[in-house]
C-alpha cells in the first residue's frame, strides 16, 4: 500500500498491528476485513454488556458488565484442550483394553443380513387349502350369478403376498 494514503484512524491501527506482527505483504481488502471483524466483535460485546446491565437492574453499563461480556464471549468462542497429562492417562486407560478378535473369514466383512438393504422385507403367506375352498364357495353363493363357472382350476394353489406396513400415528 502507498504510504501517502489518507486512511481512517482505525484502518491505520490495523495496518500498524499487521506491521508489528511482521506481516509485510497483504492485499488491501485485508484491512477492511479486519475492521469488519473488529466492529462486529465490539458491537456484540457491548450488546451483551447492555443485557447484563439490564439484568442486574443498573441504569448504565459499567466495567464489570463489559468484563463479563468479554469473558462469556471468550468461553463461548475458544476452548482450551485438556492438559497433556490428562490425555496421556486417557490414552493409557483406553489402550489397556485389547481389540476384539476378528471372526470374519476371507473377503469383505458384511453387517448382519437383517441390517442390509438387500434383505427380504416381506413374508409369503400361503393360505390353507380348506380355507381357500370355503372362501370360494362363499363367494359363489354371495355373487348371485345365475351362470356360475363350473370349471375351476383347483390344482394350482393361490399364493398371497403380504407386506409389513408401518403404523402411522393419527
């Protein structure tokens, strides 16, 4: 960026922060992005401070409200990882338990058949022959057809397919 530019005070502060951190080469819109982030953060903190002040029954925001808002924003935004010793202890405890032996044979291990999409999701219901003949006689009597069909093929058993239906709450 050119040295002779007339920048706002906040933009000059962001530029000096970048230089103090050793950042020499950056695009001009980076300063505007930092300013947008900075303004948004300040507005959020002050809004939270106002909420805390109103909750405490105060007429104006004070330093404690701002500190509380900043602390809650830090706790919400950033979390510290647990200490290394705690992680090592957890790893030791987990690694004490041996892995289970694999029982799978050669090939790719697959889940149980009941959990796969290719498993059978229907059942075939074969009606008993006696109930089928009784039902046919009842149909003939109820139809009242003056010319009932005399020839019926009784050698081929009828098959009925039923599908499980999911119950939907009403």
